[in-house]
C-alpha cells in the first residue's frame, strides 16, 4: 500500500534533483510539520533538509540537520549514517571548522570500512570529502592518498573520463603544486582539463581547469603557454557570462605577470 510520507519525501528529493532547492526545503518542512515520523523517515527528512540548505549556502543550518540525521540513523548504522556524517563533514568544512570536519570525515570513513570491501565504489564520496578537509588542514600526504583511492574507485565505477575523476585529478594537481612537484601537477591539470573539455565543453568548470593549468604553468616559468591558457580561461568564463569577481581578477593578474615576463 502506498505510503504518503515516502511519496512526499521522494517528491522533495526529486525537486533537489531538478535544482529547486528552496522548493525542496519548503516541501520537507511541510512534511516535518505533519507530525512525528519513524526514525528512518525522520533521518531521510533531516538529511534532505541538510542537502537543500547546504546548496543554498546555509552551511551552519545544514550541519545541524546532518547531525540530526546521523543520530537518527545510528540505530541501524551502515551506509545511511556514514552518508549523513560525510555530508556533515562537508558542511563543517564550509563553516570553517576544518579540524572538526577531519574528525567527522574519519568517523564516516571508518564506519564504511567496517562494512564494505576496500574496492567498494560507495567509499569514494567519503574518501573525497575527507581528502578536502585534510587538504585544508595542509595534511597533504593524507589528502593525496585519499584522493588517489577515490580516483581509482570512481574510475573503475564510472570510467576514467568521469567528472568525478576530473575533480580528483584537479585536486591532486593542486597538492603536487603545493609540494613542489610542478611537472606532475601540470600533467594532472592537463588530464583534468581534457576530461572537462570533452564532457562539458564551454562551462565554468572547464574555465576553472584552464585557469589552474595556466597558473601551474606560470609557476613553472612556462610563460607563453601559461599566458595562452589564462587567456582561454578568461574567454571561456566570459562565454559563460562571468566577467568579474575575485577569481576572474586573479586570473587577469596572473596573465599580466606572464605578459610582463614574456616582454623582458
């Protein structure tokens, strides 16, 4: 027999899938007002609220919802609780709570590893989330190991040219830059860009990758290619309707540095 609460939750998550985060939040809050729910359904509701709030830039509110979801799922444990903890860790990172994010992320990953084989692709999101927190804490060795494992799992599940793989490649490139391995970093940024150009075409994420590659090339003193790539990044952003902002200004400054170096 159909369950109206399950149907309402499914409809709210469908709104999120369509990018209608504010509408999804309203729908979920309406379900919450309808009366007490069983723990599993309440956990789903709180997790959904957290997702909708986080996507609207309300990281602190989202964190509270994810914490409630994780607590509600604690009776059954497993993937649902780990998923809520992983989302909580991401929200904590966005709240500037780097140390807490690492702690929460490690807890989520440990919970999954108790129940899943090491090559289970469901580990990848938690590995990636924890890697972000480790990177923010400048724990580069830990972050790199986590990213490489996430890359391996996502590549096996979704293909070596998946967007998830490209994100891992981008972040690995940044770690290589931070640790003085510029040639390897440049190679990783090239691989990331190749995927995004193929999969996304003209897109802000493609422009972002061009900018990262251009900046890495400039750090290596490869001024001509760096200038070309930074110019392409700015042009790609412009085609996407982005012509101002801190990141755009940063690219323009880097491009000017390259042009001055080339004119010497």
